[in-house]
């Protein structure tokens, strides 16, 4: 290409920082809400059910701040932590009485204390996060 002239076009683009941040926040809100909802739905499926109370206490919240969007799936039932994380062995003692009373094989038994072996963890929320949120590139931070 002997003698060909080269032309350069220059484009100046003014970007409004506020608009860019709003577009990013809107995109993040949509993505975080979608993944949080899918994680919440999976947690509902995985929740151990006896009476249904534990499942009824599963909740999700999406918080929007100026520079971040955070989705949270949690359960506020009084005993949720023990079911989710399990417990080690512990001793049960009567609060106001001298002995505990319970039935074993149709017989009434009294005891000053009982050694509970603990319960195994059933981490339904952690598992939902591992199955849904982590593959989407999100981080799970235990509560």
C-alpha cells in the first residue's frame, strides 16, 4: 500500500460516573436477587421437617448499599443453629425440681441429670449455598 494515507478518528466519550454506578447497581441487584431467591428455594427443599416450623422460619433479604448488594438466606427459629450446626454432648439438669421425669419403654424414670449424646449437624442453608450460590461465583460466609 505505497502512498496510502492513514486516517485516525478520535472519539471522546464523557461518562457520567453516577450513571455507571447506577447501571452496575441495577445489574448487581438483579443478579444477587436471582441467586439469593434460588438459594432460598433450595434451602426450603433441604430443610429438615418435623412440624414444618423450621421451614416456615427460612427467610431471605437483599440489601442494597451505595457500593454493594448483599443477599442473605437465614433462619430465625430459636433452635435453628442447633439443627443446622449440630451440638456436642451435654448434660441436662432439672431447673426447679430435684429430678427429671420421663418415660422409657412404658416405665416412669427419675434422674438427677441425663447425659445427652448431642445431635448431628444438618446444614441445609450451607448446602443450599454450596449447590446454588457458589457455582455462580458467590461467596458463602457463615453467620
